[in-house]
């Protein structure tokens, strides 16, 4: 078991006594009672109800200008359940809210929920995510100048699509180990294995919908895009680093705003968990520093 403020633990269950107790747990010097998580529901573009977890300091009263980090995944039949994330604890400790949306494409409500975000329905996932941002703004949790989005891998595609479709909604974007050129992704590394989820531009029937949302191809010269930090590494053998590199270059050339477009490119670093702990710490130090800078979060 784990949660945003509960380090991973293994429980032992006594069948005879119908009792469970902690058998093994990481020893983390943390006052879990100082934080709380809640679940809210909002309506997506097609009026489907979508759940979202909010994690923050206990008793926090958002006033419309609270720094919010919105994240999600929405793909490959994976559920976005509460998990222990030290970076989220640091974010909450400094007065921020982590918003974790349970988008279609995942496994939260079974295979139908997954299939509602596959192939030609992938835009539904992006609509769910954009609706989450609109909900947070409309309900006075935050405003666009204090709203950042974060996603990794398929989640990197998610935030790449969100920032190119609704650049007005966000102040900062963290796009890590992403897929961003959806017309050519299948040509590199493990890309062919994802065709059953996304489709392929080599299929004439699937090309139009892939082109319609492909973040790299949605960039328009002169548009005022939010700041963005693209994260990748030359040791990523799953998602080709070329996605982050070419998207960073394209946005640097195209954006009509003065907000920075940055590329964090690591060496000897792999995809997601394929890194030593010191690399993970360094990466999240850079990411949090970027977010604190862009959203004006005080570290005092």
C-alpha cells in the first residue's frame, strides 16, 4: 500500500483473526497527518464525469491563486492511483496542490474506460485533461498564471497535446520522456509495439486523427505558448529522445511569448525508472526548481 503521504508498505493479513498489520515499510521521517487528499469529480467536454485526486496541506483553503501542478496519464490500460511521490510532498509543503486526473484511456473503470481513449478516440483523453484544468480555474483553486502541467512518456504526449491545443490555460509545462511526433513515432525504438494503442500514420485511415493531435505538428508560429521544460536522456531506449529535442527546437523558433522553452538532456539516463537514484534526485531538483521559478512559489 502507498499514497501521496504514505511511503510504500507491505501488510501481512491474519486470516484466522481477520486482522492486518504492517510487515515491512520504508522508514521515512514524515508527519503524514500534515497533509490530506480528496477526490473531486468534474464534467469533460462530452459531459462524462471524470474523477480527480487533490493532494495538499491539511486545511489549505485555495483562493484562486494557489500554485497547482496538474498531472495525468490516460493510456495503456493503466490506473492513475495515489502513489508515494516525494516531489509532490515538497510541492504541497510549499503551499501547492497536486491534481491527479483519472483520464479515459486508463484502467480506472475497466476496459471500456480504456477503449474510450484509444485510436481515433485519443482526443477524448486530451479533452478530459483540459476539462480538469478548466474545472480547477472555474472553481477558484487557481488561475492560468499559477497552473502547471506535468506528464511522462504517454503522459508527455498528454501535456504536449494540452499545451498546443490550449496554450492559454497554463503557465508552465513539464514534458518528460515524451512522444510528440505521432506521425513517425512507430519508426523508432519500441514505437511499433504501441501501434495497437495509438494507430499508425502508415495506415491511411488512421493518419488523419494522428495528424490532428500530434503536438509537433500542432505548433503554430507566433502563438504565445506557455513556458516548457522538456526532459529526456540519451539512454532512453523506449521513447526516442528525438521527440523532446525536436519539439523544444520547434517551440523555441515558433513561440510568440518571452516565456522560456528549455531542454533538460541527461546522459547515461534511461526512460522513467531506468535511472540510478542520484539521477532521479537531480532530475526532480531541476524540475521543482523550474516550477517554483515559473509559478513564483516561495521557498522560505
